[in-house]
């Protein structure tokens, strides 16, 4: 065992994939066309939704995020799961056609917002995007291996959920374009936090 100078064991090294190096971009509704960045100073607030993956946040920030002037930021999730688990609640999906297996698995989702530095009103709708493919992503967490299932026809779209998380921890969910299936996604090489026009 390697000991530090104070005689205490050094903490285990973090998992590099859990350190998200990203940046904020402003895009039009198509997710591709850039739009003007607000002139005012900005900040990121990244609270958590526990017990569901849809809805408003009901827990605070597990990992505070510092947004730099060039709109880059780092979100280090190493160790965050242990802190998050203290606030997890039984899963009760607001969408009744969704289910989780096993039923006692607990789920959460990180919901980032981009806001003025001195205000609490978001400057748009924030979505994680895979920088390479442009696919919309959700950053979620489960406390054990689990599967989320369901299907619905909504607003003319046929949507299925077949999200399998093989182990406890943070993972990404890829959202389909139009009709399709929500699935767990491989950890992307690079993500951006895209701000779409407000609804």
C-alpha cells in the first residue's frame, strides 16, 4: 500500500471516463445551426431528479460545475455516486407506461441548466449531445444493474424504452430522432451541452 506524507492511504485513482470535459454551445431547434451566445455572464446549475428520468429536479447538485469564460467546463463524477445514493428514493415513474426491473432498483438523472450568472431563469433548453454523432443523450444513474422498459405513441411518435444498465453507476441514454427506441449508449468520447431556444 502506498502511503501519503501524512500517513494516510492515498485515495484510489478516479475513472477517467467519469470526468466529463465539455463545453456549452448555443444552437437552433435543428441542433446543428449555431446561434448567438448571450452577452451576459453565464453559469451551469446541474441538479438531480431522483426516482424518475422525466420531471423537474428534486435534489440539489451533487457535483457543482464551474463554467469558464470560454464556455468550457469539467464535471467530475468520481465519487459522486456514493453521495447521490444518500438521496435516492424508490423509483416511481411519472409516465405509468414505464417500468424498471428489478422493481426495487433506484434511478436518477442529472438535469443541467444554463443560466445567467445573477439570475435563476434558464437561457434555453439544455440537452447533452454526442459531439461526434449529434445524438441527444441523458445522463442517468442506477444503484444496481437494471432495465427500464416501456412503449408509447406520443405526439405522433412511436417510442420504445429498452434501456439496460449492466452495472450500478452513471451511464448515458441515447434518445431517438422521431420514432425509435431509447437505449443505453456507450460512454461517448466527447459530449457538449447544447442550449436550444426556450419552449
